[in-house]
C-alpha cells in the first residue's frame, strides 16, 4: 500500500481538519525514526513527537516538522505521547490535547496535557504546566465502573463541535467520555458524561479506543477501533466470514450522547496480523476525507497513513472501506512532499547518512552520533522567500566521549556545498544543550547536510564522535 502522504517518515494516530487557511491539515503521532533508520518500537514507548502535514490538492504536501514533543511537557515523568488531537482553532490560537505516558505509583498511566500555539504548525507550549486531566479525576466524577482502566481513560482525545457550535472533548479507552470545554479551552465547563455506546458484545470488548463523532445529515455517527477476537474472546458482531484483524466500527444515534446501537463494519482489516488501526475524518469543502494508519509493511509496528474519500449510500450512510482497494487521493504520478525548513526536525529523521551511528538519548530520544567525515542529509527543505536575518538552533550533546575540538558544518545541497553555519566544539567535556548561530540568507528548495569535521591540529581518534545531534531548527525574520 502506497501511503498518500509521500514522506519517508512514519506517521500514526491521525486527526484532521480543514483550517481557516483553506488547507487540509493532518496531525499525527510519530513512530520513531524513518524508513531510512528503524529502531525497535518497544511497544511504542519512544513516540515522543507530533508531526503536521497540510495540502490543498492531496498531491502536493508540506511537512511542518515536529510541532510538539514530550520535551515540551515539563511535568511528565516518562517519554511517550500517544494518540491525541492538535491544530484545534479557538480564540485566535490553536490547541492540542495530548495523552502523556507517565508513571503513577510505579505503574504506567496516561495523563492528558493541553498545549497552545499561535499557528497550527506550532511551536506548541504547555498551557498549564500540570495535567489537564487524569484518570483519577474522571473516576472522582462518579464513573466508578471505569476504575479498572484508570491508566487508559485519558487516551484518544479529540475535539468535536456540537450542533450549537460549542466544543466538546471526546476521549477514553474501553470507556468513551464527552465533556464540554470552557471558552478558554483550559478546562471543562460542565461534568464529564459517559457515552451510551456498545461497550461489550457477549464476553468480548466491542469498544476499545480511538473514538470519533461526526454529524452526517440528521444522525450522529460514532466510530471506534475494535478487533474481531479481542484477547481470544468471540465478538458476536462478527461472523466466520469476516477476516481477522483490527476494524473501525460505526453506529448511529439521534444525539451525540447516544444511545448508539447496532455496530457495523466501516474500515475492514488490511491484513490479519495488523497491530491496530486508528482513523479520523473531516469535511474538506464538499467532501468527507478519511485518514487512517496502516502498517508500513506487513507485520510491522511502524505505520504510515492512507487517505481516501468516504462514500455515502443513497440514505446518507457511510459505505464500507476495504484498504486494499480503497482509491487514493491526489495524482500518484506527481505526488510529493516538501519539508518546511523553519520547523523543528529531529536528527534521526534524515533522508541519507554516512559515517554516523544512532544512539539513545534522554527519554529514549534518538541521537545521531556524528563522527569526523560523517554526515546526515535532509532533502527538499523549503526555505521560502529570502529573509533579512536568519539563525540555526541546534540541540546536541558534547561530552567526554566526544573529541574535544571537532566542528559541525551545515552545508547547502551537498557535503561540499556552501557553508551555512559552523559550530566549533571547544567547550569542556560535559557541555551540552542548545546553541543558536547566525546563518547566511537562504531561499527556495535545498538539501541540507550536517557534516562532522575533524579537529585541526589534533590527533583524530576514529572512535571519538564530533557530537551527538538531537534536533535542529532554522528561523528567520524580515
């Protein structure tokens, strides 16, 4: 299956919407690394950033970089950010609701963060410097039946618009909840309500996670992820003719609170051994656009996105989707993506590399270990129109394992191209963090190479790295 966003990066857990700029935006979690460099997923424990993509025609895409990461959430005690929602317009700003994997009394829990930005592509900042919502707070509102799943109740948040225009937060694994958001988006204006949905079918879980709500015609459609046989228990909503694997189910109601009844299959499995599927859908002009993730290749825990137009039958009901045959959007012969240069990029998102290793940094963030003569290359970075001034911000580690006097050169187009910036690591071992340096004026589309340079006048030790590079970001004004 060819992903419809033509990127080399893995992407999962999408949400989507048409924003005031008229573009169709997709916000995703990031299965760490890229198709050039794969690392074990460790049960998706190293998913520490969100990505954003936008398009006008589903053929030409812009990748807006890592719009937020685990490192932007100061109170979290672990490393993963899972399926949430971002790019939500309100009050002239944009909001994101993110489940953060953390540790509570020695066990894994997800607590929800709210972040805010001036633009849909960020950068996003933690709005409260504390959790927006915890599982314990949900149970304290009288939802005692959910106590067994306290650690997962904050998963899968997404914002929906009610008939009166008010914004509500939909969320929860194994239980689905709705709560009205305050106008400032930083709390709830009313109690958390538990949706009337088909939680079980016989002894099997019918609802698992990934809830979505859409108003189509006179009916509300509730959709979610489940499995044909969850943990070996037979779900009576499936027959022996239904293929094994994960499904997106849907059911209908007259109100957004339910009761939702009579589940039916919407998105069928791509393959029986798929690990899961998550989906989102939004109106783009007069079309319903459906986005869902599939394995990068069969049996893989790394995921990429597929987009298709959701069809309706004569009664206005959604038609089933079979991923293997669902038509893609855009022109497959012309489809391409450019990468916004003035966006944060983690070093392990490179397109090509030579003379580097991959290392694990804080909170399982992957560093690129850059040796003298080695380089990483990032293709199709779009610098846009010229800027009067510009700078480059690097996040790196330079410690006792690194050569004390090496340099990092940032070159345009290839490893021998014009030098945009040079960083000389003459600080004492142990210096690490963030450094901003000026760059020459750049415009248009270019590749960028980060090149390790051997220390001049010092013996080169092949095993000593120049630095361990975590991320970079170009910026400019004028």
